[in-house]
């Protein structure tokens, strides 16, 4: 399944690092998101993307929401280790909701959505 990241996927990663960082993510901004390679997805059918094989010690880099026009919510969590983005996790708030990858216009910080970060 290894493939280049799409422009939309790279834009979401960039947005997360710029608008929803969890601490200092300077080291993770050094490599352009456009250079990421998708190496795997998730078995559940969601649109989570793995950019590197799973390794222990990954930390949460960013956390935000996708708020779709139909009102459905997806939590977007960006993970990384040693200066490399390793995983973009998409968690649908309603597991029965249709799985989809967000558009840029769907992205919100927790605060923009009117909620404190969990």
C-alpha cells in the first residue's frame, strides 16, 4: 500500500501542526508534510494513515476535530517520534458515521468548536 501522501492529506497534517499542537512541535515542522509516504491504513475502514511502521514511544503532536456539514464529528490526532510524523489517527465520534477524510473547511480546534480540549 505504500504511496505518496496526497495534497489534501499533507495539508491536513500541516494544519494540525500549525493550529492544534500539543506542546513544542518545532522538530516535526522541519520535514515538509508533502514528503510523507503512507505505508498503511487502519483495518477498521477509517481513513487513519500510518506514515511509518508502529514503534513504541510515539507522542501526541496535535489534536483537533473535523466538523462535517452533516454535523458528524471526527477527532484527528497526529502522532510522531524523533522528529518524524508517524500516524494521523481519525476517530469518528459516532462509530456508525460514514468514514471519510476531512476537507480543510471541516477542520476546527477544540476551542473553535466551543469545547475545552479533553
